[in-house]
C-alpha cells in the first residue's frame, strides 16, 4: 500500500476537481442524506466506497446508482447476495469487520464520511486517520470512546476532522477565522426531544413508537432515542471536548426547542457567535463535504419575517438523568465515557425491542458505570476491553 500524503482542507484529490468520498455507513440516515448531497453535485463529488452493516438491499441499490470502486457489507452472511447482485458491475465486494478496516486504509479516496452508528465506527475511522485521510465525522461515539487517542493521532498525521453533527458543525463554523481568539465556552443546543416538559410519572409508560417521534429532526432510531433521553446531548458534550480541545467546564447545554440555533461559541471578550438555520442535516453534511467552500443548494431557508420565538431553558436533569451521567463522565474522563457509551448502546437496543422501559435505560447505564473498574489513562486495547466488559454486564441486567 502506498504511503498517504497529508490532505489539507481544500484538497479535491483528483485532477478533475472532484473529491472522492468513502461513505462508511451509507444506508443509515446520515449516509442516505449524504448521497442526496453527492447526487446533487456530481461535478464536485464522486463515491469511491460504500459500506453498510446489514441493509444489503439498499447497499445494492446505492452501488448500482453511484458505481463506487468497492462496497463492504459488514454482515458476512449477506456477502453472497451483494456479490451476486453486482457481478456484472466493475465493483469490488468485500464483507466483514476486518474488511471495513482494510478498505479504510486504501488510497483510492480523499475523504471518509464516518457515519457508522455507535462503537463500530471507531476502528475504520482510526484507520483512516492513521493513513492521512480527511475525516467528515458523523460518528460521535468515536471521540466519546477514545477521543484522546483519535485526536492525538489526527494531530500527528496532520489530518483535519470536520464535524458533521449539526451542533459541532455549528461550533466549527463559528470558529472559522477565530484561530487566535480564546474560547470562554461553547453552548450546545438541545431540542429537548419529544418529551420536553414531561415528568417521570409520564415517562414510565413511554413506548418505542412514541419515543421515535422527534419534533424537529429526521434521524435514525438509535440517535432519536438518545435525543429523547438527552443522552445524545451528553455524548455531544464529550465529543466537543475532544474536537475543540476544551475543558469540561467550557461545555454547556441549553434547551432550545425550535432547533434554529444549532450551537454557539462565547469568546473571552463576552461576544457570542451562533450558527443558525432550519433543522436539516443535509446542510452540515454538505458543509463538511465541501469545506472550505460553501456551495449553492435548494434547501429551505429560515424566514425571519414570519412570526415566531426563539426560546431557551435549562435542561431538566432531575428527570433526564442521562445528561447527568454523561456530564459526570466528561469530568471524570478515563474509560468512563467508553463505559457510558457501551451501556447506552445496550440500553437503547433493549428499549427499541421492548425489553426494558424508558426510565430503565438510565438505571442500567448507571449500574454499569459503577461496575466496570475505572482506568485513568487507558490504552486503545483497554478501551476495547472496557467496552466489552460494559456490554456484557449491561446485557446481564436485562430480563429475558
């Protein structure tokens, strides 16, 4: 494999002026919206790699349309179906977790859009960083689990990590041109999810279908549940620490039900910059893919002439204790955020299958954090071990 050269922000990668994209997690919410952006801008982007875990039918459809160099299906059992469907196409087909890492290390693309949901996105993203690839990061768990290792490696390899999450994209946009100005704090905005204002006596009876009805955003199931519990905002706090080299006390959360202000940065002179727009993930996706350029689109615009209010309030941490657990993990550091994330993934998985109740998720996460031994400065291997131990313990708490 040829040695990778450092890719700067403005790299287009090919002489034709087209940036070659490796889309890891192409069948999820972020992945499908990213392909909408790429489809609308064929003169700017091409698709070199598509990966999916188990949605073989959509992966096949995407491959036939975008004609990538290669595809990877994470579930080995679905390999033959994908291989057969693409046998007449000039597309290489691979399968399995190891293939994701090997493909991430290849030199036929310029930017990885890291959109695999959960802990599974860590290894391929880290491999892309190690080989000098530009990263558009939609997988917050990569930095929640091992942010110290990933960002240190990015610094060593001079790799730009451009956030795709709307909140972190907002902060990133607010910081453009502010390199020499010190941040006092960042303010992450939260919609409050579908249960804003509700109390435990209501939440105890909540079922999956109700929790999946987000008022503002169209997201995948896992992230939508995280939003309903406010865990999503807690994970974003931890991610922000690593992305922007912040201290825990510099990261604040405020509830903003309208989701028009996506986040804010307050500088040491007291000035506040905010990034605003309608809640549409295609905008931060497009911004990350095209950075540093802003490219024209037909997305809906926010109209200040229409009557409406932008309101803010403190999050209800007595009811939504996941935010407290995540904040504690942010301050404690070490392997605690890794354990928090692993337990949360098991909890959400169980809730989506009606195995545990809405409020039970928080109890399960808290007990798991208390059970797994704390490691102050984990190695990458110790992060993987902590993740596995947390998942096993959390799963053992779920009644069959």
